[in-house]
C-alpha cells in the first residue's frame, strides 16, 4: 500500500487505486491518456486537469460514461453525450433507457480499448511500482496496444 494511504484510497473500489483517463477514436485507437490521478479523484476533475477538451477540435463529439454527468454544463460549447442517471427512488423513462442503450453501443469501443490495455499484467493487477511510474507504464502499454490494433487493421483477411 502507498505511504499516503488516504490519498489513494477509493471508497467505491474499496482499495487503494490509481486512475487514468483514456480517450479513444470511434475506430478504437487510443489517442489520449491523462496524467495519473489518485483513486479518490472524480472523473470530471481528471478531465479538467488533462485539458483534453481544450485540445479537441470543436466538431468532435465527446461520449462519456455516468462519471461525466454535467459535462455539457462545464463545456457548453462542446457537443457531449452522457447517459442519463436514474433519479433517486425513481425509474428512467423508456426513451431515456433506449438512449442509454444506444450510447452504450457507441461507448463499447472505449471499453474494448481499456480491456485491450488491461490484458497486460502491469495495467491489470495491483501496481507495485512508484506511483510516478504509473503513467509511463500505461503510456508504453497504450503504444503497444495501438501497434497491435494497427497491425490487425491492415492485415488481409484469411
């Protein structure tokens, strides 16, 4: 466990964690990794600190998960799509459920890219190195994943 235990402890995960934000193209290529943050850090704070939104072209549509609720309020000049949350003691309307299902069909590309990263043991298991090295390891693995992705994309069908 890290020396600064409280900083890295995530109540949601119930353990000490590090967090990295991943941005992926619609085809599945990894184009951005944020700096490593502690597990307690909210997804929106990681997004603001990464300055990804200011680097993206204006015409790019941003698809986020429920951790990015309120994205359209923080960045009103950007087109962002985030699934609706179920209200407390309530249910989603059928059209909201259908929209969430359609968003999930688009976002599965991101989840598959994260899954490709986590096939590497250094990114899947408990990180036993210095926290400062976490971003370097993830960057190297993301590069390898992109190389494999490009190779598979350009291979002729057998």
